[in-house]
């Protein structure tokens, strides 16, 4: 769990549906995660993985940046931004399973060749005409 002091939250006026409500309230959420501060919690290796996997989502200061403005409520937008950030971080930290190269078994090779031979026999049987 990343502590709250690693996050920077700001609110601004949002566009979209909401009539006059949009002009009065600051519902758009701008959430940033300070990866330098998060290094103490996550570790340098995991922060580097996040930086490489999400490099197009980093701002000029190297902070992970999320904007949410799809809801009319500030709280719902905050929840959506936190959920989106958590999803991105979780997907960046998933380690891909290393693939071990294997050879086909002798039985599978034999079955493949037998099937090819059988197909060829069928096609040869179609030749010869009437």
C-alpha cells in the first residue's frame, strides 16, 4: 500500500454534462503519484518497472499522472482516478512468465507426419481421372 503523502491531488472545473453545475464546482480530479517518494515503499526495481511500462503516462517531473472527469461528483472522480492508477500499477508490476523452449514429442512428430501422408494419399486418390 502506497502512503498518501506520495500522491498529489488537485481539482479543477470539468466540462461535459451537468448544466450550470459544471461552471460552479471543481469535479475534475488530477491525481499524480510521486515515484521518487514511492521508491521507499515499492523499491527501486518496481519503480523502474513502472517507469518503463507507463512511460507515456509520466509527466515532465516523472510523476505518474491520471485525470478523471467522467462523473459529476468530485468524490466519484477521485475514486475513478485511484482505481485507474491502481490498475495501471498492478499491470506494470506483473512479471511475465519466462517461456522455456521445448521440442515436440516424438509421438506428436509422428502424428503430424502420418496426417500429412494421409492427406497426400487422399489427394493422390483424387487424381487419375475417369
